[in-house]
C-alpha cells in the first residue's frame, strides 16, 4: 500500500498570487540588456547634446521604476484567488456595480489581439510609417481594454503618434519611418 502526501490546501507557495514578479523579471532582463548597450555604445565626439545615450538612459530609469513598483506591489498585495472579490470603485459608479468577481482564467481573446497587434505593427511600420501604424497599434490595444468609443481612441492614437513623430524629428533629430506620409514629416 502506498501513501501519497499532499500539501494542505491552505499552504501555498510564495509565488501564489504574485505572477507579476515574472513580468518584473522579464523587464529586469530587458533593462540589463539596454544598460549593457549604453555602457558599450561608441559615441562619436561630434555627437551633440543630449546625445545618443539620453533616450536609452531615460528608458532604463523608467523601466527600473516600473520594476520596483511591480515587485513592491506583488509582495504587498498578492493577486486575488478564485472566488474572492475585491472592491474597485470606478469614478461615478455605485459601489454595488464595482464588485469584481475573480474568474481565475486569463482573457485569451484580448491577449491574442494584443500579440497580433504588435506583430502587425512590426510588419507594417516601414511601408505604412510610424504615424499610421502607431495610431492603429494604440487603437487595437484600447480594444483589448474594451474601449467604449473606439473612434475617439483612434483619434487619440493619431494625435499621440504625430506628437511622438514631431518630438523625434525636431527634438532629437531622429527620423522615424515616414511610410506613405513621406513628404509631410
């Protein structure tokens, strides 16, 4: 006769409810890679201020802040478990309408939309250009968050992508792919 012992149901591993630590680890690897690139970058003497290391340094600082926030939040507030409820009061809504029931299963439809959106963005960036492809990416990602007014989200994406295009072109002197709007920027 063999007996198997199992852990009690109330005993859980440290990682239970702390899945965001995986994302923090992936971001830490990305940040280490970018930091290595900054340290090994050959900057010509003719480079003007702010220089080619400026944006990657901002990216490392911002990503490090995000990593710290993810780790602290995951340790202090583990995710809720199946059957638990939590109160999330949206602005202007009643408390009763704001109770969220944890489903315990991922939303694969929205995950697939997000992954396909990034893949399409990468494929059409050069031929279509930054402004249009970034606006469409922004719009597609808002759909994964169940945007109620998708045309307004598309307009916001267009304005933000145009602002980024102008900031890179005029502010940093870097050209993002113009695509079919080649003569405008």
